C-alpha cells in the first residue's frame, strides 16, 4: 500500500499521526504490518491480509486527507526489513495505484492495481482475470469509502462508541450495544438508532467481507500460471462434452 497526503503543499505534515494510528489499529492476521514514510508526505507498507488492507484503507479515507493506492502482486522482503527494502510487482503497482487515486477527481481517492509486468506476461500470466478482480475490489472499496467519507462528526462519535462496545472477535456492526452507547454519550437510544441508520454503519460492516474476498481473489489471480487456467478450462470443457453426450446415452438406453 502507498498512501500519499492530499494537498500537502503548504499543509501540515500528517504522516506521523497516520503512522501512529495504523500501528494501533486492530488488524486481522498474526503479523502487524509495518508502515514507514517513503518520501515527502507519503507512507508505504506491505500488508499480507486482505481484511487488514480494508481496515487501513478505510481508516485513511476517513479524514479525507489521503490518496490510497493498493498494489496486488509479488513482494520480496526479508523478515523484519523496512518496506523501503522490498522489491516486487506489488510495489510498482502500488505506485501506479496512488497516482490513479490522485487522478480520481470527484470520486473516492482510492485505486487497486494488479502487479502485472512484462516478465510475468512472458511466463504466461493470465492478466485479464487479475485486472478484473482488482477492478471489482476497487469498486466495492470506493463504495465503502464513500460511506466513510460522508459521515459527520456526530455520526463518527456514535459509530466509534459502537465499535468500542463490540464483542471481541465479532463484527462491531452487529454486536455493538446501542443501549450502552446511549449511556456513554448521554443521548437517547432512539438517537443512536437513527444515527446508525443514517451513517450506513450496518451496510459498511456487511460489505467489508466482500471487499476482503475480492482482494483475496485478486491476489490469487495476479500471477496465476496460464497452464493452471488452461487446465481449469479443460475441466469445464470436458464437463460440457459430458453434458452434451449424456442425453444421447439416455436415449440409446431407452431404446
């Protein structure tokens, strides 16, 4: 992931704050990803788990201060090494992705790009499936990003409190206690309920697994050998032939 500050010229440096926030996020996976400043007002990190990518991306989009680029591809990085020491197609793709995010105009400034390079194409990579999978993941993440960016401060106070009340290991979209949140914030349960509805909180947490699944699918498709895809197609072709032959066999048996 490459995340660059929006309007950094003449603006405050928000990199230290974002790095600290990412370090304290509750992320899926056994290994906490390391993010570092790469150049200027930009940070970079390698994230192995798709749900963690979703969490970090939505957190960065929340404040409206960041362009988010997600590169899907290969990574070569020694254990405990700095992301700046890494190589691979994912780094190239993340760079392209953040530039596309900057060119998104009025759209949510996030892009997902597959790490397809000429060398991989020569070895028989199925580029089409990887490109489409990344486009699908990007579309869902942008929808989620719109929900996140459009929330008011009052709505964030409620949904943040809901998340604090969530049962460990469970989706905060379902298990947050609205009654406890109302008591914590000193408002009525009806106000909490209305705010949750208007904020799109339930919709966000229902769609997060879909975004994670699509990123995982993209990861599995980027760099898939063509012979594997061809074998998969052959299986379907054989099934189709069997399906076409089956009625004839039944007719012959009936006669």
